[in-house]
């Protein structure tokens, strides 16, 4: 896996760790607004964690754009874009799920991926509801 793919994940994990440390030390308060957790803090650790999380999104989007530019510039035949004899085109599949409140919205490059993402969304929704009902 490329550093380009690991950097946003590492920044996000570092941000969550900083915010968790801030909550555990009592410098940050946690409350729920409907089903969404809200963190309120004024410590440097909380600010650092929030900054890491925002930076992880920015670095992630930049990494995706750089990957798309590289794919567009280097076709199946290398830099020139001319196909090389005997090479097969590899089709990449993608998908995702967005939770808007309790409603999962799934998308994907084909029907199978979209249905898989919908199943993932329903499982995540069930886990979130279970955690809040048991708390």
C-alpha cells in the first residue's frame, strides 16, 4: 500500500487518539445531539486532534486526485497511452455508503457493489442503534 493511502488514515487515527486522550483527561465534554456525538473542548490536545482529522480529509482528497491524474496520464500501455499487445484491461470496482441520520445511501460502480455497500450501511446502522439503546 502506498504512503499516499496510509497518510490520511494515520492522520485520522492520530486525531481520534488525541480527542480520546482529551476526553479521558477531562479536558473535553461529550454529549449527544439526536444520535450524533458532539465533542466540546478548549484544550490544545483537543485542537490538535481536530486539526489532524480535518487534515486527514484534505490529504485523502488530494491523494485521490493525484491517483486519478496518474491513471489518466498512464493508460494501459504505459505513459504513451498506446495499448501493449497481450495486456488485459483491469476493471476497478468501487462503492461507498453515506449515512444521513438513520438512512443508509449506497452507491457503487455496479449493482453487486452497491448492494454490498447497502448491507454494510444497514449493519453499521444496526450497531449504532444497538450501542445507543444499550447505553
